[in-house]
């Protein structure tokens, strides 16, 4: 029998702007899931928040993309939204982009990461949940966890990891995916995933037996809605130990608060700060972007835990570095590379500004004929 872990999240409104989820909405969602557990639809669940995102962590025996599970999550978000509206929470119902559920929650707004596996005798997993950033924020940590021996000693030391891993990389603009093998193809892999706004590591498999090792939510709200509607604060599930990287190897990349896209208005680069649940909220400039990590054991389909893995002085230095980086980069104000590049500003007011100024741009004698690169990557002559 296989067990499925489903992590489904949505921002359905929050307290004090986009600061954090209100406990009453957590309760509302929990009530829906408790009833579903009583009926045997799910085996167990844990509801929490990453900043202003409501997180449903569920285990069941129905496989990934199961309509009943997705509808359950949808119902939980709808019930939580009712409470959010009653309390006048900010941006109530924000991520529920549709009124009607039609079998699959993907494409409706919420983020989804699910994996199905045959449980090992002991099955440790880590669920990462980030706020004020995007799915590609996990590209760098995933590379380090599954492809970098300077991070993961097991790649060198443990014969079960020694063959390496397969990365499934999604092109979120084209809706295409490619599988790349590590270590053989790491340069090609890095060439893609170094552009985290477009190429997102969706899944990682162990090469020797194609066992699922990690999965990331890859929804991009703006690409669904065609306009800026908030960042796509991502979640990720990683399996650890005995044949996978150890929990400490899975956490290690987060000791480096790398720069990610998101933060204020989803339009700025900032450091990803690892925090415990007590700091799972945002403040300064609506950030800085944060990530929590909850460890569970999965036994007979049941979630045992959680362990609040970043709630540890061992990550104090990463948090301090994140503050220093935040100070430094904030001083750039509206300048790149703090503010995101033009292709990422496409869903904000930038196109309107350009439209308004269009007729005020006058030709200038450059002494050469400039070639512009359009978003398609093709060079074109300027008229
Ligand atoms: C970023 C985020 C916030 C909001 C900002 C403006 O993901 O959620 O930084 O973008 O607080 O919010 P509105 O436009 O709702 O006033
Ligand atoms: Mg919000
Ligand atoms: Mg959020």
C-alpha cells in the first residue's frame, strides 16, 4: 500500500495586512479536515501557517491529484475564507481565483505539492513552507541537497546516494518539463535552474530506482490570472535518511540566506530567512521572505510530529546574515537588482507606465542601429 502526503496552501486573508494567518482561520480549516479524518477521507493532518499562507498538510491513501482530496482542501479554504471575511481580514479569499471547483485544485490559485510512496520502516520527511517568495526559491537549496557533495556528504559517503539524482525541471512559461541527471548533467541543470523565475525544479528522483525524493509546488498565480495577484509562496516536501540525504543535509542549504524574488509587492529580491513557527510572520518591508521547516515521521499513513526544525540557535547566524543583507539591499530602494527586472514587473504597473510614456520617447541618433532583445529571446531591428 502506498501513502500520499499532500501539502496544499493558499493565502485566504490575513491579520494586519499580509503579516500572518489569523488563528481562527486555522481553526476553521482544521474543523473541515477533522471531519474528513473522521470519515476516513484522510488519515491525518496538520494545519499551520507560513506568514499569511494557510497550510494544509495531509496524509491519505488516495494518490496524488485525487479529486476528493483536492475538493477537501478547497472546502477547507472556503470555510476559512468565510471566517476571514467575517473578521474583515486583509485580502480575504485572495488566492481562490475561481468560484467553482472542478476536480483539481491546481490552476485555481492554491499551491500544491504531493508525493506518493511505499513507506519505509521509518519514513522521515521535511515539509518546507515559504512566504513572500516564489517556487524557484527552492532551486538553489534542492541543487545543494541532491547534487552538491560540499553540502551533502552522503553523495560521496553513502553508496545508496552515490549514483545521484534526477531533477525534473519545469519551464513555467511554456508548460514543459525536462529531466536532467546529476552529477552527469549538472552544468546543463544549473544553466536552467539559475533562472528561478522561469525554470522550477518540480521533482527530484533517486536515480538508482526512481524513488521520489522531493516535490515542489509550482503554481504561478500571475500566469494563471494574467496580472499580479500576490507571489506564489511555495511549499516543498523532501524525504530524508536511509538512502536519501540526512535531515541535516536537507536543512544545511538554508544556513545560507540566499537571495530570492518576492518580498514587498512580490517585486523585490531579498534574503530567504529560515525561522521557527513562532517567527512565521512578516514585518519589515513585508518580509524579509521566510521559510519554515517541519519534520515529521510518516507511519502507517499517519503524520507523527512536527519538529520545528529551524527553531534552533544553529540557524541564528543565518538569520543575522539575512538581516544584514536586508539592510544592505533595502538601501537600493526602487533600483535593480533589489527591485526585480522588467520581465518580472510585467504583471504590475510597469506596462501602464510604459504605455503612458510611449509617445514621449523620441528617436535619438546613436551612430549605430541598436538591436533589441525581445522577451522571446529573438533579436529584432528597431524601426
Ligand atoms: C507580497 C505581499 C505584500 C503586498 C503589499 C501590498 O507578496 O503580499 O507585500 O504586495 O502589502 O498589498 P496590497 O496591494 O494588498 O495593499
Ligand atoms: Mg497575503
Ligand atoms: Mg504569502
